[in-house]
C-alpha cells in the first residue's frame, strides 16, 4: 500500500486553512466562556500539527483521542487530519 497526498478539498485537516482565508475574523466556535475565530482556530491547529509531527506522527498513523466535547477535540481532529493520520 502506498500513501498519496490527500486532496486539499477532501481532507478535514485543511478545513481550518480554508476557513481562516475566507472568514478569519468570524467566530468558529464557543467553548465555555472562550470563543475562537477561524484564524485563531487555524493557528492553534497548526501548533498542534507541529507537536504531533515532533512526536513522530506521520501519514497513515492512527491517532486515538480521549477528550471531552471541547475545542481541544476539534483542534486534535483537524491536526491529525492535516498530517494524514
């Protein structure tokens, strides 16, 4: 099995990039008392991508998430998707 780069239009990991470009200053999500606009969500996702890559996560890996229904869950899903995991 060979790995190929996922299409940018079909990968959840690139969603924050597209939304930040289109509507960066609009509210993306509200988590308790905190809200994040699309630009901030994209920035946080990119930071997590760097952390996961630094831990050795590569395309094709599986990433398990055990998180509550909070912003960290979405950030993690987007970051893992962006890495192709």
